């Protein structure tokens, strides 16, 4: 999606400048008018075209990370709560942040606010940094006059999401690392070590034990077709990646991941925790339920859960409950659906969702600990069987030769 530099006039006559990500120039104009900003059409130009092209030099750590946004939100909350003006707070945070790219964005947000835009409108200039959930919550805080409270909830929410992502990554990195090391060690033995033994055994002039012959045959096949095997792995990875980029393909892969033993249950619990935390935070912040469900579905991170979110939205728009479509989705356990149903009946759906999120975040902690405890003996058994089996198979002819010489 292209980035457009724009200028426009606010209702008070002030000039507003900034950048906006949009598919076309007309989309920028329509979006500005929707925000009650009169666009200056001859000043709306796509960045990176003609004289407006920027030369970007490669930098280390220039990307805006979620951690940067969390720190910014927490500090902005403190400043607003202390009575400091918004423009002054944005100026201080923009000039003091360590991430120069993020600092530049914050200063552009400050300039937009100075020109008469609301904070949520100014933040929407950078959708990759401040997503739909963030800007909608800020807008709800501005309308309700509780911006500091909403920013505080936002920072807590993002901290919990960072913690949840870290746990999932930690749970997946451990087995992937061990499997990768096992594959690399096995390939080294098959390609470099076993051929040396095979050449040595060929001088014995005797039939080799069956395990040794099998290992040598596997080694010969690996050496002869190593490029084909590597190419097949690379092509499979590319095919999976391309499939994941399509709506249907991503839904199939996400559904398959949820059905995996052990890991699938961990991903399911993490998805429920994320869905509940996001929806509960939005509803408690005053975001309309239909908008909250749309945002929650889009930020679910799993297409199966996203589909369930849109099913719930459709059910609510038709005057029905949330619990029924959640049950039909097959992702949410009966207990969760019953708790949400009870929250709807009592009018405390936001509190119930937060309790569900707390419970399942603890469940993710336990699942990660159990997965790590299970992987340790499993890794020892697998590595011992594969590496030990290769070594024993190579030493069998030597043992056989020793017994013949002693007799």
C-alpha cells in the first residue's frame, strides 16, 4: 500500500500536514473529508514518486517495535494524568525517544494536533505503528473525556500481549532449535563421517551387518541427492509461505495448527486469551460492541478465531447472543461460552472477558512449562536413538572384525 503526503484545512482554518497510507490518492481525499478536513488536492502526492522520492539509508533497529509504543503510551499516560498539555507531552516524548523513526512519527503527530486534529486522527497517519485497536480506543477516550484512563488500559493491554507472544515464541523456539541441531548433526554424519567408514569397510572384504549396510545406503543416497533434498525443503517452505498469504490457505494452516497435539492446545489457549483480552479492553473503554468485535476479529492473529469473531458480530447485529456462535466455532470451550453468556445476562461482559483472559493466560504459562518439561526427555530419547544408532551401526563391523581376530 502506498504512502501519500497530504495537506488539508481544518474547520478552524489551520493547515494540517502529514502522511497517510492508502491504496489510491482518491482514498486519501475521501478519508480526509471523513475526518472533517478539507484536502488541498494539489498537495496530495505519493511518497517515493518523482521529486518526492526519499533515499532511505539502511539503519540498525530503525523499525518501530511494540515495546516502543508501550513505553510511549505509559509515559504519555503519566504526563496527561499530571496535567501536562498534550502537545507539550508529545514534543517531549518525540525528542527523547531512542528510536529515531518512532520519534519522527511522534513529532508529526504533535504537529497534526497543533494544527487542530484530534489525537486519534493524528495517530491514524501511521497505521503500522498505531493499529485500529489503538486509535479506536484513543478516540473513545477523547469522546468520553478519560484519555489518561484509556491510555493506561492500552499500556496494560499491550504489555500483556507482549508477554503472551514471548511465551508462545519461547515454547516454539525450544523444540525447533533442538530439531534443527539434530538434523544438522545427522547430515554432517551422513555426508562427511559415514563415507569415510564406508571406504574403510570396503577393504574388509566381508559382508557388512544389516544396520551398517542400511546406514551406508542412506549416506550414499544423501550425498548423491543432497541438492535435491535441500531444494525440496526450500520449495516446500516457499509453497507454505505463499499458501499462508492467501485467505483460504491461511485458514487451513491455522486450523491445522490448532489440531496439533500439545502445541495446538497451547495455541488455542493463547488465542482465547488474546480474543478475550482484546474484546474486554475495547468494551470496557467504551468502544461500541460491533466495532469492538470487528477490531478483535481483525487482530486475532488466527483465521479460525477471526471467523468466529465475525460470526459473533453478525449474531449481535441480528439481536442474538455471543455465546451461540462461539460454541458453533469449535474453538472456544463450553466453559468459556457459558461464562460469556452469563456476562451478557448480568451486563458485565467486559469483566467476564477479563477474567477469562486472566485464566487462560495462566493456562498458557502452565502449558509452556509442561511442554518444556515434556520436550527435555523426548529430545534425549530422539537424539540418543538417532545419533547413537548411527554410531553403533558404524562400529558393528569393527566389533565383528575384533571377534574374528581373537578367534
